[in-house]
């Protein structure tokens, strides 16, 4: 899985599309809704999931880290902290592990987003906030848990809609293996 993913970096076409996805993720990532102390609603997870499904785990880790670093340089929103770069790469890896080179189902989309929300957004995000800011881990953990639980069903529905809209094109162009459209539940 990792080896076939890294092979995709040898194609100029793939590199161009990866660069466009990174640029799109950075642009979308600059738009967010603040909902609390260092707590924001972002929409870039769509692009992260697409990168993972299209290019696999090796490329997802690279694009996750690069988009965070470039995004910080272009749109800084506080101090730079390597933890957020690690979180971005980890979230991309999780999406890739669930969605790359497999039939994409609503269950896989839901599980990938659930794992990202629990381990990256809640777990890692709360830890990074506690390290950087004055309040303790539990404070950020509670805030982040509430936000991520409330948003999860909406994020899964939106991911399903986006994938249903894009899958025919991505299959036709060979970025994703043949997959039933609309996406099946299991």
C-alpha cells in the first residue's frame, strides 16, 4: 500500500494534481468558523479525504505535512507548532488507510472520519492546545469532544455527498479503482 502510493509521485500528472489539491486545501483551510478557545470548524477535511483515497498513505502523509507548513506560512493564525503538522499528516494517513485502493463505502467514510475526530482532532488537538495555552488538557478535551461529536454526523453526510459527486470522474480518470456509485452503505 505504501509502496504503490509513493510510486504515484513519479508521474508529472499526479504531481500537478497533488499540487492543486494542496493549494485548494490551503485556500479552504484559511476559511474557518471559530467556536471557542483555539477551537475552529474547518472544511479542508474533504480535500484530505480525497488525497488519501486518490494517492494513498505515503502521499497523504507528505501532502498533510506540506499543506500545514505552507498554510502556516501564508495564513499564520498563532504560533507555529510542529504538533499541528504531525496532526495534519496523521489525519491524512488515517483517511488513506481507510479509503485508498478499496471500495469506498459510507461505513469506511464514517469510520475514517470518526478515527480522525477521536485521535487527531480530540486527542492530539487537545494535547497541543494544552501545551501551547494556559488551560489544562481536560479543558480542551471537553470542548473538542463536544464539537467533534456534534459535527461528526454532518461531516459524514457531507463526505458521502462529495464522494458520490466526484467518484464517477475520479474512476473515469483512473484515480480511484472502480467503485459502485452511489456509494453503498457497507
